[in-house]
């Protein structure tokens, strides 16, 4: 999903005014000390009515100012942000860490921008060939735009869970589990089992595209579980074993034919022995048995002539 495909009313994070809370804390403490000193003074002295009115004229504003300052404090921890709103209207996000102070009438909503890790449940999906497989993934994500995360989706964490499952199902159905039956001369396709880097790269791109609407980015992801579903696992294992045996036999036959051809060619070139077609066929047969047999061959010594 490109930026042009985002909703027209999509939120976008921006900065906002705030200041260090330590200066406001010092001012509030100074007001508290002033009020306490005046209370002690007025309690020990015998003030006149005018002095009492003057005392109240100073203490009441100082008390209100103290309450005003105290209501504006908030803290931002490392890798955390505070979203500020005024009567439901987004004013901006403060990412400066430490003790902060802003206008008390602004509401503060904290949101973590730390990396989060989620391991999806094992999902049963039909791959490109229709075979049922079990697949799960690990995703490392974080909030990139706090305004989108807080105000463009109802619950961004639940949104991540749902979109991770949808992306895993999409990727699982897009490719076959493995290469399938041996096909000589065909280009090897991308598979879930054999192309981990390509699959993980595409899964990350899919998740980033799906989660962009919530202001979330994906740092890393990868499949953590990949297997045939239990109902076909036994049959697929036998098929894989058969494919391995066929591949090994094919390589063995190719090598044996090459060796027999080389042996006959050198015997002919060096004129070691002259063979007619029948004896040549017999020698080829014997060599193929020796080279392709699974058991060790037992030599038989011919004490007579070659044609006996």
C-alpha cells in the first residue's frame, strides 16, 4: 500500500510544544515555600484585617499557580512517546525523554515505540499446489507513526496480530512447499522450504504494506515453523524419499555410462582387444552391473579363451 493509497483522513505524527519539567518543578517548589512561609508568619503574628486580606491576595493565586503547574507534569521514558490532544483534537507528539511539562488542559496518551516481538500461531494453509501445510512466523515490529497507531486503527496491537496472520496465509498460498517431483531441465521455482531469504523478504514487504495504515513498520521477520499437515506428512515423506532415490540413481547411471564409454574408447584406441558387437554388449552389461549394483561384485576368473 503506497502513500497514495492511504485513507484521505489518515493521521500524521507531528511535533508539539512542551518544555523541560525541571524548570516548572523549581517554580512550583518556590511557590510552595513562599506559601508555607507566609502561613507560618501569619500564624505567629497578630495580623490586622488588612494584613489578612493581603495574605489571602498572595496565597490564593500562589496556590492556584501551584495546582496549575502540578497538573502539567508528565514523564517520557526512553523509546516512548506522549501524544497530546485538546478536547479530542490531536495537537502533536512529544518524543523528548525525561520530565516534561505542557499546558494542563492537554490530555497525554503514552505509546511505546520500542521493538515488539510476536510469534504467530501455527496456521494450516494450502500451498500453491493445494497441499495442506503448517506455517508460523516470527515478526519484529515497532510503532513508526504514533498518530496513525493511536487514531487510525482501534487497537494497533490487535491489528498487528490479524495482519500477521493474513500475510502468512497469503505467502503460504503463493508458493509451493517444495520443488515437487523431479523434472529434468526445468527451472527451479521459489519454494517455501528452499527459498528462505526470498520468502522472508517478500513476507516483510507484505507486512510493511499491510501495517502502514497503522503507522507500524517491520524490522525483521522469518518463518519459524514449516511442515506438511499431519494428515499428509507420511505420504509426502515417502514421496521425498522416492525423489531422493530417483535422483541418486539418475546420477549413478549417468556416471556409469560415462565410465563405460571411456573404457570402450580407450580399449579401442590402444588396441588392447578387438571386440565384436556381441562381446562389446556383454562387456557393457557386465560393467553396468559392476558400477550400478548396490552389492559388491564377486569376480569370476575365465581360464579359457575370451570366447569360451
